[in-house]
C-alpha cells in the first residue's frame, strides 16, 4: 500500500466552526459542528467552503455528544469538568456558517 493510499484511508475530523491551529486543547469542543472526511475531501471543503461542499456532495454537519468527544479524544473528562465547575463559563451555542447568496 502506498503512502498516499494509507493517507486516504485515515479519516479526518473537520471542525465546521473554526478552532485555530494550536488551540485545540484550549477550546471547548461541545456544541460545535463536525464532519468526518477523508483527507481528499477535507482538503476540498477548505477550498470550496462549507455550503458549496455540502451542496456538491449532499451532506451536512453534526454535533457530537460528550461521549463521542471523549471517544475521539477531542476533550478529556477533566477539561469538561473544569469548564463545568466554573460558574462564569457558558458553552457557546455554535451555529452553522452563514450561507452566502451568490
């Protein structure tokens, strides 16, 4: 199997609501939208943008449960508990990106 084929076999978690490079550990991943994509499609969504990609492939994003976030190692139980114990902290209710009219 070539390196390219191995790369395509790996699934990528695409954050529809941008997180920023190097900030994954600082961000609360709850209540955000995600897509699970191949490497090729992950590159394509960055080129096309969310809405054009969804229209082309007839797909959409999902929100993950706390259990799914833990299973995918996007957050730890400790991170969730620390944020939940802070009385001033609110989980942001993320929305899908605005659809631009052409």
